[in-house]
C-alpha cells in the first residue's frame, strides 16, 4: 500500500490541483460574462441613449448605452451639462460653470432659478454616478474574465506538463528505490 501511495500521490495531487484550477478559472470567466450581461440588460432596460455632445467624446449620437464606452461618454456628457449654468438665471447674466458647493442663492435671479439649478445638478450627479458604476462594473467583469483565463492557463500547464512529468518521474524513482 505504501508503494502505491509513494508512486501515485505526487501526480494525483497535481492532477487534482490542475482540475481545481480549471474549475476556478471557468467559474471566473462565467461570472464575468454573467456580470457583463446583467449590466448590459440593466442599461438596455433604462433605454439610455447618448446625447449630441457624446460625439466629441467618442460615441455616436443617439446610440443606445449598452457598453463601457457609451456609458462613459454619456457620463462625461452629463458632467458637461450638469455644471453649466445659463446666464439668464444668474444675476450676472453671464453663463458659467458652478460646482454644487459654489451654488449660492445670492447668485441667482430668483429662488426658483436657484432651486431648479440645484435639482438639475443633483439629478445629473445621480445619473452620472449610475453610468460610472456601469463603467466600473464592466471593468471588473473584464478583470474577472482575464483572471479566469490566466487561471485556466495555469491549469492547462499543470495538467499538460506537471502531472505527466510527475507520473513518469514517480515510476523511475520507485523502480530505483526497490
């Protein structure tokens, strides 16, 4: 019995490790692809389309937002519009770019104009955050797929190289020690 254990345990162990690596790599790839499909389905359900300004950011005008590129372009477009304040609502009469912390009611013509600008800002911020989360989700899914492929390559090397080498080596070593 000890003979069988000494001869077979090294290559059987590497075979088991290789199969575990293969299963783990496949798991990563499948989960990454599932995540990308889930994010894409959520974006399609919202029926978001790129705006006119999306063209200068690398997207086609009116294209459905279904991937990382179009989601990123639409998030940047919203950023451009979210901070732009039209001159007619400001006391100065000059269009400007304001961040949330810079929006003071004293800058606006009426309290309603101030409230409208803040609402637009917060709504844009919410939309931009959601689109940026989609971009990040696509990136993490791609990273999981890449990690899965690397793990499967390690599994292939273990199964194709280490296991047969240890099998042959175990036979030689056991024969010499007998």
